C-alpha cells in the first residue's frame, strides 16, 4: 500500500479547521448589547445589575486597564429553533491563546444568580436544550478588562502592572454577541476526530494501531459533505465507532485526571482581581459538575475559598452543595500555595493550621495532601511540617522546570532534615494546566520514570489563573480516553483517591533526601526586598505578640486578642503566596504589600505594647523584654528584667587612615576604604578574613537573565563584577565607637555603620542603600579564611547543609540558595556565622590560595533591579542589618540569628517579669508560646531541636499545670504519642535531631 499518511493527516487538519469546527454553530442571530462602565473599583453585583446602560455594538472598543464593564445582552430565540440546543456565544475580545491572562467575565441572570464564567476557551452560555421558540433571553456580564501584562513578547517592561500608571486606553474589542444553535452531533464529531488525530500522531509510524486510526479517519472524512456538515456528521461518527471502542492494553499507564484551575493568588493582577477570578472559576466548575456526572474538580488554597464565601455568597452556595456531593474537593490543606523556601518555621506551620482548619470547620474535610504544583522549590524542613499537620502526601509540578538536571523520580518518598518521609508525586504530564491533548497524555507515558514499579500518575486538568478551569471539551476527551487502545487510560479521581492507589502499588518507592531545589527562579530569593523584609518583620512581630499576650493573659487576665491574631496571621500567610513573597508580581501587588506590612507592624506593635505594659505594671524599674528563645543581656527568654551590661568597645584610628574596633573579644580592622581587612577572634587567636582579601565588600553585577526577569538570575551574571571599593566618607560614627562609610555608584548611594556591641563577639553591619540602578545585582561579600566542604543554612525548624564545591552538576546548579536567619561555616574547632534580619539569597564559593589555604567566600544578596513585571522594582531606600560572628558554633549561629531579628524592647515597670515557659537547653528552641486557638485558655508551646543533635531537656511552666498533651500543629492530641510526665510544672522531653514538638498545657 502506498504511504499516504501525511496526505490524510493534512486533510484532517484542514477539514477540521475550515469546515467541521465552524459547523458547530451552524445558525446564529445577533444579540442586543448595552454596557455600563463602572467608574472605579469593582462594585457589588446588585449595583452592576441595576446600573443604567448605554447601547454598544460589536466592534466597539471597551475596557480601560483594570476596569469593570457590565454588559447587558438581550434577544429572542427564533421560532424556527424550537426544540434545538441554543447557546449565547459571547466573545469579549478574547485571544484563545491566553486563557487567564486577559479579559474575563462572569455571567448573571437578572435576579443575580451566577451562571458561569466567560474565558477565552469558554465563551458559551447554555440557553436551553431543547429551547422554546420565542423565548426571551436576558443576561448580564460582569466583564473585567484586565490588561495583558505578559504578551507575545514576554518580559517587556510595561506600565500596565499598576492602576496608577496603566492609563485609560480601551484594551479590547467586543467581537461576538450572538444567539446560536449548537449542533451537538458536529461538536462530538470534532472531539472524536481531535482525540483520534492527536493519538495517531503520537503512535509509532510502523504501529498497526496508527494505520487503523488513519483509515478510519479517512473513511469518516469521506462521509462528510463539506456543504452539509451537520447533515452528514452522524454518518461520519459511525465510521469511527470501532476504533474508538478498541480497549486499552492491560499494561496501559493509568492517569488520574483531577479537574483543576491553578489560580495564582496574585501575580500579573492584584489581589482584588483574584477574588473575582476564583468566583468565575468556581461558577464555571459547579456548572460543569451539573452537566458531567463523572467529573471531579479540586481546588486548593483556603484563602480562595474564604474569598468566595465572603464576596460571592451566591457562588458559595453552589460550591457547598458540590462539596457535600464529594465532587468539588478541597485539596492541599494550606492557606495559600505559598513559597516554601522563605517562610519561617512558625509561618510554614500556620499555613497548614489555618488552611486545614478552614476546610475542617466549613466542610468537615481533612486533607491528607499538600498541593503545591507551582511553588519554586521546597525547603528541607517541610516534610516534618506536613506530617505534623496530619498530612501524608505532597504533589508538585515545578521541579520539572529545572534547567540543569532532570529529577530522577516521579513518585518517591521525600526525607526531610529530621528523617520524616513524605510520599511525593511529580505528575509526568509536566503541566498543571493539562487539557487532555494527545501529546500531553503520550508525554506523561513516555516521561514516567517509575515504569515497572508503578503505573499511576496524576494529571491536573484545566486552564488556570482565571482561564476558567476544566472545559467540557476536556471532559469529552477524557471520556474517550477512559479505555482506548494506544493511549493511557484516563479516569476522573480525587487527589486522595490517586494517592491511595499510588502508594498501594508502590509502597517502597525511592527516597530523596534533602531540599527539592528548583534549578530556576533563583532570583526570587532577592527581588522586591521590601516585601521580603515586611514578611520577616511580620513573622517576628507575631511571635512577640503571641508570647507577650499569652504571658499577660495568664499572669494578669489581659484579654488575649484571638480574633486579631487570627486575622493578622491570615494576612501574613496570604502574602507568602509564591508570586508575592518571591517578588514576581506586578507593581500594584508589591505596592499594596508594603502598605499592608506597615499596617500589620502598627497593629502588632500595639498588641505587644499593651501586653508588656500589663506585665510591667506601674514603676520606674528599667526593664528589657526578651522575646528571643535564648537569654540576652542577663534576661531569660520570654521574660523581662533590668539588663546586665558588660564590657566596652573602643575605636582607634590607624596610621593608614583606617580604624580599629575592639571590645576585648573581637578586634576588627577597617581600612581607609571602609573595608574590613581583619576580624580577629582574640580568645582563639584566629583571623576570620582571608589573607589579602577584605570583607564588607559590596559587589555589583550586570543582571539581565535570558527570561523571567524578576524570577531568574543566570549563572553568567558572575562573569562581570565591579567591586565597590571607592568611598566618599570613612569616618567615626556619632557615638565615637563605630565607623560610618558612604559610597556612591551609578545613581545610587550606600551608607554603612560598622559596630562591635560590648561583650558580644560579632561585627554588626548596618547598610542603607538608596537604590536607583537598572538590571543590576548587589551583593555583600565576606571572604573567610576557612576550609570546609559544606556549610549550614537555616531552614524551617533546623538547618540544612549544602556543599561549598561544585563536583557535580547538581552542586553547580545551586549557585544561589536560600537561608533564613543565618549561614554557618565550620572547621572542626572553629566556625563563622553570617546572620541577617531580612535577606534570603546568598552564595558560597571556595578557592585555594597560593599559600595552600582555602578562602571560602560568603556573599549575601541585597538588591536586584529587574524591569518585568514591575519596571520600578526596588527603586528607593532600603535598610539591612547583617552580622559577622567569628568563632561561632552552630548554636551561636542560631542564637545570633534570633537576636538580630528580635530587637530589644525597653520599658519601665514595677519589676521583673518571669517567663511563662522556660527550657534548660539552648539547643531546644521555642518557636511559639501562645494560647490555644479554641479559646480554652490552654497554653501551647512549640519547640524543636535546633543544633542537629539529640537533646534531653526540661521544660518548666511558670504557672500551675493540670495536664499536658502532645499535639499536632492544629493542637489536637496525637493518639499514638504518650504524654510526657509533669512534675511540679517540669516536663521532661527527649528530641531527635531537628525534631519538632507541640505541647498543650492545661492550666490548673
């Protein structure tokens, strides 16, 4: 037989495009359209429905950036259409290639009942099936004219990312507003041909199945009368029956399709628009569930559910009904799909506390899985947090984006820093917006790395980000793929059903130990410094507010601010979403975030002040309140008393114009350029700075990544560097014992103050940058005279080791990494820590000198200046505090990291305030002291082993204790864990390295 394959395939493409798809709507009549443009922010539904409208025609331009227009469409069904299926086809000016990134709409009936969303791939509204002739049609569309921020030339700087700069030019052209007859037979023929054509293209050319499909498609096309597609569609479909009925082979890969709409809680749109995106998607999905009995839809992010409940009660009612039926499924158990690298220990725990509790309170649903398809890498402390929240599984997709190394598994157990293992799945379909195309399904099969050991994978299916979720076309394709020869089998299932099957068939999968590092988007650890500092500050203010409010409540009857703390926590957790905290959202998002963090700081400051005043009482005794988990200046952790001052610092001028700072523990040399050329640990007789090098060195790099400007820093940035060694001023500080340095470069100015606190072995570096650079990367370097092949970075509830070398491509790819409050480098008997109060990105490199010694350089990432999606990223004044701690053990690094993030608070009062809870081992770090969320008055204490060793410690309560329970993060007793004994308020605990524990203390 002659090979006519390409001829038939080309024929299929053209006939589908030019004849069959256009025949889906064979008849149409125009609707009458009128519009009201809301003058400002979105208005309530009732106001939009009642607004005075003006006529508008198809072809008209509409929609200022970020505006809202209320369209009213009216018409009458022609009598000749009686008994047929009729839909409104409403095209607001969509580009079908951009679902989720442009205009969208939500359709309402005149009584305010939501119908469904309008999106580029979802432009229809069912009027009737069958419909009555003469029926009057009246619909209202709340249309959002969200501008296209990332267009076909992505990463182009644009003012459209902020309402204040976006202008008022109309963004869209009204394209189609019709009533149309839907020919369902033709619609099904399109789906038949698409499924078979896409499957055929993925099969080997020499496979018999491919040729069987080809001949069936050819026969079907022969049956189509191109001038009467509707009249011949049924006959064409009949010629495809046999090939569509052929069952899959027994060994076929099995895909669990989960209806999905990944919606970024903010990204190329502001938070307020996400509220509406979620409502449109939820309306779409509840409507689809009504039409498709096999379909299952899962939605994550409790915050988004809460938005629907608060802002769209009419949609919420439909959602609750679908949840009760088990088909609209809460998933993930987190408040938002947060970044997991940068959130602190308690914040990461509270993501699960607030997320899981919302689903439990609203629906009685307990999530077993963490659902994070798009998060930019996963910190090594996360597994035990997932387990401590009562969950068992993790799903993500993003690691497939790594650029250097391909991850070796799709299903595995992920082991965290404490040894906890979590069953984890990366869908091999390699997208969280699967549309059931044959190429996607075939890719999942070919790509699946666990063949032979497992046969199940998951496919999150639907358009995200306001693209409307799963479409009826995707559902129809999945129905044909349920059991089709040549394809994987596809079944709609919940995430929990998938994980149960996957774990049952592969109970001992491979193990991956340590962080799941994404070899991409590394610059998200630095972009938008103000957002990152706001997050760090808020986390520590929340710790203080809970600690002092709980202490005051127990000691003085102070009213514990349950509702306020709950609300503020949720605000901070929302802003840890994986495009807000990472700095990859539009200017509008970060402008609002900075304002929000300022309000959070004011409110928490008020709570802290009120609680401390209640504790201090009236008096003139100068008290230092210590919120850190370690004794400071003689003040115990969680207590207050007069500070004990020791030692003094001196400053002397050097003959070369430099300065020497000395406090008896550390002697620091500062040269005439303001660079640190010596940091001598006097007790150890050990020099910190590498020979011939200088610390406190600011370095400036060119920084234009190949793509993803706010997200990425590409390794070639290191090829070009300017050391900022010229100083405008190097002078004594105002107090006489510090050194002040001023530098200017480009359009920017840096002012630094170097200080040695009395009695403390640390050099504090306060840096103020008035930053006005573009596409530059600013780093602060400390070259250390220290030999080590690894270093520690703080992460949630512990620390994680990374190599200083680049032996393999895996190690070389980690050229920018995340730390929380410290990095620590150690030789067996001596170490150095670099601590910070609000930066996350850093790099560590090593070089061997001519003298045979090793220089290990720690560089802190301070600022970037990408121009997309915010063209003014980080322009303005920023303040940072870092400290170099010579001679530091890992315990010193932990302590100093807390110290720099929890500044002292001083107040006059009646006398000493005893801690509510004390622990007798520095290695056991208390991360939270609070009252139980249920209002019982119980005291909850969360702590972990922080040094990476076993610990035996005694926790002592400063109040009468009637009983103690070990709980999960949600403060529920752990059934399989025996409670520790209590002896006169003393509780003995034994902890594994990095083990996390939560105790609930019942007050007597």
